């Protein structure tokens, strides 16, 4: 029997489709556990506790696969809360070493250049 990459890809896609039909949150369950070490039940508790609102800006979450985001400490891995996509990106920038200082210097430079 020869190796057929197309047939293998088709079998894998079919297996994934059957799993997703049986449990629509299968991918979410795997992602939560592999990235954050939390179960789908813990995710549900966080979502219920948040009342569907971002922990920073209190904006309602959009119903998309990309939101809400699980906010966690990148050093310790401890899950903190659920955030909307914009707040998650902003918080990530704030946590980056030296970013706030560099961004502030950049804004001052351009403010002075504009004569403001």
C-alpha cells in the first residue's frame, strides 16, 4: 500500500468533522486544556461570572471563535479572567518589557516634531 497524503488529509478532516458534530466545543475544549490548563467547565464558570462582559472595558463579548480571550500570566500560567480582543492586545503590549517606556518616548518625539 502506497502513502497517499491526500487520502490521509481527507480521513483526518472527516474524523474532525465527526468529532465536531458530536461535540461542537471539542476544539475549544482541547485549546483551553493545552494552552491554559483549564477545563471547559472552568471556562463556563469564567464566562458566567463575567456576565458576558470584558473584565477591563465591560464591553459585551462578540460571539466569535476569537472572543472572549483567556487572560493569563505568561510567566506563571495562572488564568486571570476573560477579555475582549482589543483589551487582550493592549494588555499584552503593556506587559511587554520596556514597551510602555518606548511608546511614551515615541509619542513625545512626535508631539515635539508636530510642535504640540
